[in-house]
C-alpha cells in the first residue's frame, strides 16, 4: 500500500506537466496601441514536428502557414511564414506560455515593435493546408502584359507563366511604377478557365478568367483588401 502511495505521489509532477499542451485552436487578441487585433491560431503535432496556421481578420490574413514552430508542453514559439516580414527584422514572431487553465499568454514581435497577446483554447486544431500550384493549360504558357492605376499613377504588369516537366506551373510577376518590383510567387492555380497567382509575402494576388476568343485574361489585381481591375494580354503571339 505504501509503495502505491509513493508511486502515485511521484507520478503527480508528470501528470501536472501533461495537463497543458499547445495543441488545438486558440482564439484571442493582440494588444497594439489604439486597437486590438483578433487572432485565431491552430497548432497540431505531425510526424514528430508541428503544423500550424494563423488567421488575423483585420490584416486580411486567412489560414497563413506558420514556420519554425517550437513547442513543449508549456512553451510555444512560431513565425508567420512570408507575411508581415521586414528586411531589417525578418518575419513576425510569437512566443507564449501555455497555462493549465486552457489559456496562452505571450508576446508578438514585428518590425522592431512588440505587443502582448492572450488566447484561449476553443477546440480541436483546424490547421489550414496551404494550397499547391497546379499545371496550367498550354494556351497560358507565355508572357502577358497589362496595366492598372494606383494612387493616380499607372502600374505596368508583366506576368510570365510556364509549366515544368513532372511538376506544377511557376510564374514571374513584375510590377513597374515609380520603381520595379519583382514579386515572389507562391502559388499558380488554374481551375477551368480561371487562373490565380499569389505572392503571399507581399499580400498581392491576381485572379482572372482566360477569354480565348479575345486572347485575354480578364481579372483583378488584389493588394491586401484593395481590388483593382486588370486585363492581361499576350505580349507576343506563339510561333509554334
């Protein structure tokens, strides 16, 4: 009997440590000057590592993948992959302590600034799986040009689309205004006659419909929550 009591007492610290875990869906707010930013973070273990995604509605971030997730039963840190990063300070980072009462408190650092945040576990993790690029139709493999206006100034766009043997399509996406910006493209997807290209790190996307009769891709240039009409036309006719 005494051995059983001793064994139970020795087991208590282990049970206490197991009472917390960063796994699950967490919802709360970041406290920044003058406002609160709502957060929804999903964390789930996967094959000896962790997967995660984040939603920040006020910044139009929806299911962005997390990177460099480091988690123990009581501590967790992660970064927002390719979003909110700056050349000087790098990506936005989160570091938190997981409490036994289903809460998490910590600090978010971004662009040289820091803000506290707190969240509550609200259920099972619902990690968003990042979409993958697909091959595109041969008719789209070419260089396309177009123009839109922003802030009273024209912006010239050049998009070059290409398939790769045994893989998905890639794109170069160049915008020329007061300066030239070569956007890093994360996603190229064609579904039916619709094409979507995303540069998540810049919060830029183009979504349009290929109109074969006009040989145009008619769509919208998306910059954060801003949407501007953009028509892409083939820059040179295919010779073969």
